[in-house]
C-alpha cells in the first residue's frame, strides 16, 4: 500500500515567522506532488504543485522536492493568521497516472 | 463560474434508506472522483471515473455505487446506508487528459452525511 505521511500537528508558528510543513512518500515512482489547504469545514484547494527536484516559489509559498529522499515540503513565509488551516500533501501513484494519494494533513496554527 | 456542485450540503438519514448525493461539474473535465474524509483518517478515495461509462474502485468502495452516464455528472449512491458511512464526502474533478490526473483537483463544497 502506497503511503503519504505527514505530521498531524498542530504546528504552532508565530505570526510573521516561517512555517515549515513536511511530507514523505513511499512510492519511488511518484512524479507529481501537490499541496492543498483546507480550512475547517471547507473543501481542499490547491496552493502549490511541483514535478521537479528543487524549489518552486509562488508568492509567500515555496514547495521543495527531493525525490532521492522521497520528501516534499511546503514553506510559508511571513505567516499570517489566515494561513491557519490543515495542509494536505498529495502524491500521484507512480505506476498509475490515475491515482492520487493524500496524506492525513498537518494542522497549522498561526499565533497572532 | 467554473465549479463542482454537490448536493445536498447536509443530509441526515436512517440505516437502510437508499440515498444519492449528486455531483456536477461545468468545466468539461474527464476525471471525477469521490472521497470521504474522517477525523484521523484523512481523505480516502471511494470511486473514480476517467471518462463517461468508465468507473473504477478507489480505496474504500464497499457500500457505495457510482455511475457516469454523462461527462458532467457523477452521482454517489448508497443503496443501504449504515452508521459507519457517516462522514464528510467530497466530489472532485480534474482535466484528466490523456488518462492522467496529474493536474489540479477541483473540489465540491462537501456533503456532511449522518446515518442514524
């Protein structure tokens, strides 16, 4: 069974600091990696995706991928209270392009 | 507006009473999927469809049925609901071109189901 692991949290970060969220995956063949944000009682929304090793930046968000170590991370700079949410890591199953596996999510709490 | 529409938003029912949760997307997406979300268990895939008349089981298909007669609609059917199907359900879609789903998933707003 392919797995995507995340620390459930909660991760508490002071406002204005950098929040670092981590995710590891078991399938070495995975090629596509996603970060979704989910506010309480709401549906997930995509905030970042990354396909290649290295960093990808979009505004205050940076996704980092290391395929050799099988981990993907999300950095949130200048954290705001509105960033308080659950962050879901999602990874495609390498041998099946039609399968996305979600981690259980990390709860992030930004302290004002 | 591009969206995935689920109905109803909330549903309370009793054990054994058949129900259908509807899902419709207006983006001409080929890929559609149903998930359930439970505390501590995350999002788990129930069924998915790569195109019209093509459906496949996800990780937790027992007790559910789906159909894909039209590209835009992907209803979830519970023939005989049981209390362990009490959960938050999400429908999602993506472009799905070329038989892949390596693109953004668009989620519906969710259906909170309670089976008494």
